[in-house]
């Protein structure tokens, strides 16, 4: 009988870093976006992570990813 192995559990810090890396990787550009005070948002890791702290932005990105996934599935069917 084969032995079942499991990957090591990640520490909370490792989980947080992995999630931050994913968020940084997800956003590739922010052109024309502005903060509430009118300043333009520079496309830096720090600013991307600040945006994800806003629930509205997090939901928006999730919706965009779902839409992109739907386009991929539609193109595969054709």
C-alpha cells in the first residue's frame, strides 16, 4: 500500500506572502486610475495591495477573472 503524503502546512506569514504575490501578479497595469483625492495610482506592489484591501476592488477583480474564465470556456467549445 502506498503511503499518502501531504505538503507541509504553511505558516500564516507564508500564506500572507503567497496571497500578496498573487495579487501583485494579477494586476499588470493601472492606467488612468485615481485615488479618491484625485492623485493617479502608480502601478507598484504597495499600491496594488492597498487596492485589494478595498472590498469593492477585490470583488471587481474576482468578477473580471470569472468573466475571463467564461471567455476561455466559450472559446474552447467553438
